[in-house]
C-alpha cells in the first residue's frame, strides 16, 4: 500500500480512540517501523509512493497507541533539546516546557561566566536536565539524584547512550540513588554548588490529569507533589537546594502554573536573597528562579 493509504487508515483508528494528533502519531509510528525519518514519510506521502516497513510491528504499535500508551514509550525514545533520550514504562517522559527551565539555568551560567560550574539535578528521572547541562556546558560537573531504582536504570541507560556521542561526560556526571529532599543526600556538597536545576513532582493531588497517557502511564512518584496543592515536595526541594548552594548560587525549579506566588514566597522565607517566577514558551508561570 502507498504511504498515504497506510497513514490514513492508521489515523482513522487513532482518531476513533481519542488521540489528539492522530495523523502525526501515525506518521511517527510508520517512520519507526520503516527505520526511517518523519521527513521520509512526509516525502512518500507527497510523492504518492510506497515505503518498505515492518507491517506487523507497525500494526502492533498502532494497537498500543489506540490504548493510549504514550507515543514515546512505544517508539522508545523522546527528544529533549539536543538529546534523544531513551524512555519507557517506569520513567517520566521529558516535556518541552522543561527545556525552558534548562535554558534559564544555562543563561544564568553564561551570564556569570562560570567555566566549571557545579550543578545538581534533583529528581533526575530520565536524566534529561543533568545530561543537557553536562553536554551543553563543557567543563561542568553534574550530580544527579533519583529516588526510584527502577527509574535510575533509565538514567544510567541515557548516560551510557549520551556518552557515546559525548565521551567526556562519563567522568563529569554522577548519579546517586536517594531522596532528593534528605539532608543526607549529597551532604558532602553542601555550600559548594553553583546551581540546582530540578523538575520535582508537583502535580496537586486534587488535580488528577485527564489525559490517560499521563494519568495511567507516568510514574505517580514523578507526578504528585505530596499534598493537595502539590507544593509539599517542591518546598522541601527549595530547602535542600538552599543548603547545597554556595552564596550567590541559583535555583531553577519547575512547578505547576498555580504554584508560582506560593513558592516565590517560600523561597524568600527560607533565606534566598531574591526569587521570581519564569514563564514557559506558552507564557504560563512555569518555574521558580532564586539566588542565595
């Protein structure tokens, strides 16, 4: 069958299942089954031509997507800035809004002319934040903390995968399995860190996500902030970051769009010299930025 027919049939099935972007998802799945790029599928559709692909695998992937399994889990990877990270059940899928958080941190590092910044990524998950920093800031030293041993397997996998392209990071990225809010975790770094960049669990427990891909698949440990308004864990992260940072160091922490004012006030109460809310690409309050 020509590609346009394959995509049309798969799109119809995904649309029926309630997928918001059925044609896009169908094309991505077809590209994966063909071992090709998305642009190859687009070109074949434009030219009205066929594309060699594994039909059994493709139909199996469409079946999974129709059951609302996240697209990234099905193809096994997700883009994040300049990285392609491996993901699957047990790890939080990196989101575009977190790229904004990383950019804010990198801008601060650049503005302060730090040649060898010491950076901590609390609640590392897939490793997206820490690996972005260590690959984009030559000479940086990154410590990452992840609570879940199952999730940490994905962090290690992405470290190994990324180090193939950036060999130098192998000695500049260190992963520790532990509680990111505990005073014991990375205690040896207290008062020496230039920046903490983190995307902790922050979803309010009263605000269960409607999307099945998030509600049913993302690890609850990586989603919910430990209280009705979701700020319990973020507040503990602020406290831990304050101890880790040296005077003049900065914290960049992603949060829910409803939490900006509360977390700014909390950071100031803890002792941060200044604190403000940064916006994501859609103009929504997305992260706390504070300096010690």
